[in-house]
């Protein structure tokens, strides 16, 4: 393993039970601008709420701006809503072009939007949907917003990943499932591994421009829009819902409210103690330990039980793998090589 980053806890003082608003208490983001993809729902909404409460001007790009505005009215009327579809490169390009043309520096970019649990689906380029949306869309967004991030003189990018990165490394021989058999957990897991490796790659390339990136696991948040496919029967089987239909909330076991789930990405986006720690993966408001990859049977048992093991595995933070993924991503998303 060739990672150069410090993948070990730093003693944040926060726990898994803290909320996003609690981790920004005392943080002043006045005068700063933040972009939160998926910032109108679930953990993204709570991230928007916390960053706005800390003084940031927040931009929320969504597929359906009208829906986004309706959901964000409960927070404030000065949150900026724009259009973005991560599965469509032309729409990503349009949003990034508008933002950069505004001349504003971008201090925080939280890549919170994502999809999970789809049958084999392809985007307009023919790429597998989890990889295209969760990774390539955000890869393109970061590349094209790079001038605005560099102009901030100290920007942070936060990629929302998941413990499911354990389920699949990057299959460089067939990343789009053109020859191998498809299972959604492999597609999703591969995309979450890519989110973490992307943070490694951004940090490695962003030093001269003051850009650092982080990746996080928010926890199991069954009340968000991420998993509309999950029926009550599935949720009960995974110990995420009780027999009365109530969500099971146990932060130390990774089962959280949206407010708790948003806390780690908010913490990693704002805590000054993380300066110089870019490229690391966090969960439960702390930098995660590096752990060995469990056996496949153990992973399957964890998934079925709804458990969320702590730690990041080596294939997700290896610098040489991150560089290989970066090269692949540049080839797949034409015109995204940073200057």
C-alpha cells in the first residue's frame, strides 16, 4: 500500500450521536460559499442546514430545482438552487460553467448526492449507473469547479462514500459490467470505493492550489431517499425498522437520524483540526482506522444484519490505485483534465 495519508483517529471530541448542527457550533463560515449536491434531502438537507447556520452561502444543485426549492424553504429563503444531473455530463458541464463564470470562490464542496440499489442501468454514455452517478458525475464536477476551488485559497471537497466500499474494489478490467455478472451491491460498492479513492486523488493533486478532499460514511439512514427500493419487510430483516414501523436509531451501531448522519460530512468540511489531513476517510465524526478486508461470507452477514462495521480497507485508500482510477476517469469523462 502506498497511501501517504494519516488514516488514524485524531481525537475529535465528537461521537456518533452528535448532529451536524452540534459539530459546527463555534464554526464561522461567514463570507464562504458551499455547494452541496443532493442538499435538498436526507443527510444532504441536514448538511445544508448546518453549513447555512454557520454562515455559509449554500448552493444546492438538484435534478428538479422546483422540488429542491420547496424542500429548502424550511431552512431559509437565501439558499441558491440550480439544476444538476450527475448522470448527464452535459448538465454537469452546464452547472459548473455557470458557477465558475459567476467569479465566486468555492470554499466547500460536499458531494452528497447518490443512488443505491438499482438493477443494471446505464446512463446516456452507456456507463453503469452507480459508477456514472456516484463517482464519474462528481469527478467531472470537481474537475470543472477546480478554478473556483483554487480561488478559495483553502478549499475542502467531501465525498459521501459508505462502508459498502468493502464489497468491491475497482474492477479495472470491466468497471461497467459489460462482461461480468451484475449485482447491485457490487456496482454500488465499487462506486463507493471510487468515492474514497477520488478523495485521495484530489488531495494528491490539490496541494499547490490549497485543495484537500475527504471521504465519509454517514451511517445507515433508512429514512432518506437513497433506498426507495427498501420495503418495510427488508428494513425489518436488516434491523433498521421495528415491528411497529419505527426506525431503529442506535448511533454507536451506525443506525442514525439524518441529523446524525450528516454530522461527519459536515465535520470534515469545516473542522480546522483536519487541515493537512486530506485524503482520509471518516465516520462517526472521527478519522477511521485502517482495517483488514473481512471474508466475503462475513461481509454478506453484516449486510443482511444491517450492521455498519467501522474502518476503511486498504483497496480504498491506496495512492497507486487512486492514480489508476484518476486516469480511467479522465478517459471516461472527456475534457476533465485539470490545468
